[in-house]
């Protein structure tokens, strides 16, 4: 497994270099993240401060005095093709109103009805894979039937906060108003990022998300 130093207290793991042939690299990243988290929880490795997954790499932040030991431990792990599914206790429900401007276009691209798109989006747990371009934005990977969604040819100059979108194999929620090219299928009142909340981000890598109808869901606004 290829490892690169990142300062004196962190290193980057090139997961793609050791992912099984024919496997999705992101699945291997999520699996390796889960393995390291489990090792920390069971005290099999000491000195890990944080683990930050990305699309093809993994940043491991350490106690500077234990970097070598952590590198040796992580280098001995073998990422598997299938990531561990989130536990029931780590699943966050987010209420959605499915009235996005691209919902019908997404249904047409799938060759199914709008109601079927909503059922597909709701009938699976989405795993939080890694953070994105803005605080509180996370790329979510579905654990059910996989569908690919093309990004918009022309990005919108401003997308409202709380917009729920699809792009590639991912779903995501815009935490604040910003430009973007994802296909918008709905909106939520959930506050994805709040500097006055502890922790500020509603989601975190490894968590699960289940999208539900918006009625009766608090969505972490408190």
C-alpha cells in the first residue's frame, strides 16, 4: 500500500494502489476507513487522531510520536471491495420535499416514474463517504440499487441551501446557497452546518442517511 507523508503528524494512503482488481476504489476507501476506526475502538492501534476519507485516498492524522507505528499498522491492512454498511444506531433521517426542478428529468433518464425515483431515493440507506466543496457538504453513496446521474451541462449560478441533489453515483445536500451542477430532486429544512452547534456538521463520514418524507422530521434543527 502506497503511503505518503503529509507533514510531521499525518500521512496519505493511496488506496487505489492496493484495491482489488475490478473493484470500486471508493468502496475500498470506505472499507479501510471502517477497519481503522474499528482498530481504534478496540485499542489495537494507538495514536490515531482523525481519519479523513476522499474519493481515492485516505488522510490519517496521528500523534506525532506514534506516526511510524500507525503507518506500519495501516500498511498491513488490506482494503476489501465492499464497505461495511452503517449500523442502525448511526443512521440519520433527513426529511425531504420532493419537488426539485430536475426531478422529472431524472425520472426520464432512468426510464421510470417520478414516484419510482422517490421510492428509490428513500428505500435505501446512503452512506456518508467523504466531505466536499463546502463545510457540511458530504458525498453520499447508496447501499441499494445503483444508478448513475449525469451532472447538468450548465451549472446553476445559485442553488438554495437545503437542496437535495444527485450526481454520478452520489446524493448530497447543499448546506448553503452556492453554484452547482447537480440534478436537484428536492429540498430539506435540515441544517447541514451550524458553527454554533457541537459538532457543527450534521453528518460525518461513516454515518448512514435515510431520506424520508419531510412531515414530522426535526432534521437536526435544534
